[in-house]
């Protein structure tokens, strides 16, 4: 059958059956030493995806570092220069939780560049969805501060890029166990971005934000939704709460594109987050998002790695997430 198709149709046929996968060995150069957010996270993921055959089923997509002018559209120049100076000075802690090494400034720009490139590729029709296996994570980085293992807010920079391409509304879904305070802060007054964060909340859990009554301000009032989850919540209650929140936000926003801040630290064995989830639950989270994407965005989804610090469970959870993306071919 393929022999009867011209080259253009062959390319489209191939592109539509393989999820775009973006990663790079240079992400390992962000050397945090003895730290939960370490290079072993990505090497374990790479080994799992190779062994399972999932990596081979994906289309690799090249990408470049994000331009610094794009970073300062969302972050202050002080954020950019603080990370640059710390990296050029040999590295160290730029705040209590966040470590940089000599390569970190460039790696942070590269991580954001991957997420932006994935948005471009999906919007250009290269495929329905993409997964960015990047580090450092980004969702805690606020307009004025790098924090919580995060340098630049990659998911927010990807959303901003999508808006600059002419999209009317973007839905960001953050299922990392920690509240995406940086993403919330960036878009809190922006009605073009619906932000949903489902996260552990209470008893001083980091970062201490993400209450249900944080719903946006000014033009963005009503476009920020938090689903705070108590420690000890059952798996079924977690998954049902997430599904209802996603469906509600999608129905309200009717997005052109969905972005996922895909953290895997809600796994019950995670040493940093630890809610109740098992590996297979991340397949259900993924499918919930894919179902609403099929309704609202023609299936267009870009997922970007955030947290997950039990490296074995992280790799297995990433694998089921990627399997879901690969299977979304309705």
C-alpha cells in the first residue's frame, strides 16, 4: 500500500503514528551533586525507554536553546543574570533548594528550548503530541525568582510562545505533587491561560501555595484553578478529583492547546512528594488529559517533565505516560 503513496504522504503517515520525543545528553551537564534533582533521573528514564522499546517508537525532534529575549518576557532580567553569574562563577546554591553548576545556565535555556520546539512541532502538524524529557524542571520559577530546583519556567515559556503564534487560549495542567507556584504567578492575571494544578497541600508542604481560593486576579480572575489534595488521599479519590477538575477547566477554557507539567513525585514511594499513586495511575492521569484534548484541541498535547525523585519509579511512570501518548491515535 505505501508504494502507491508519494513522499509527502509517506512522511505524513509516519509522522502521525509516532509521538515526538525531545531530550538531549546535555541535560546531564546540569550537575547538582548529591541532590534529589540529579542527572541519574534522566539516565534511568533513558534506560527504561530503550529497554521497553518505547523510545524506538517515537520520532526524535532536534531543538535549540531558547533565546534570552524570550526568557525576559516572563522573568526579570535579574533572574536571568543571577543564573548566568552563578554558572560562570563555578556554580553553587542560588537559593536554599536550587543548585547550579558551570553548565546550568546553558542547560536551563536548552530545557526551555525543547518545550518551545515541541509546541512549534505540534502546532505545525508534525504530530498530535510530544513529550519533553528535560531538566532542570521549571514550574516553581516565578517572574522574580528561581527556586525549588527550577531555573527558568519552561512550561510557561512554551505557553507564551504558543500565544505569540496566535492561539487564543492555552490550558496548562500541572500534576506534579508540588504546586506550580511559578506558573500560577506568571499567568495569574492572564485570561488567555487557564492554569490547573493538582498537588499535595497542607502541613507546611512545599511551596505553601495552591489553596482552592487562589483563582486569579484582574482579567485572569477565574482562570486559575487549584485542586489541593490532602496527604493520605486514596488513589481513587485523587484520580476522580483530577478528572473532574480537568474536565471542568477544559470546558470553561475550550483551549487550542494543552500543556502538561508532568511531575511523577505523587508516586507513593517518592522521597520528596509522596502521595498515594502507583505507576499505573499515571496512565489514567494521561488518558484523562488526552480525552479532553480529543474534544477541544484536536488531540494537541505537549508534555514536559517536572519532578519525580525515586529514579526507578520515575522511569517506570514516565514509560506508562509515554505509552499513553503513543496510543492516542483516535
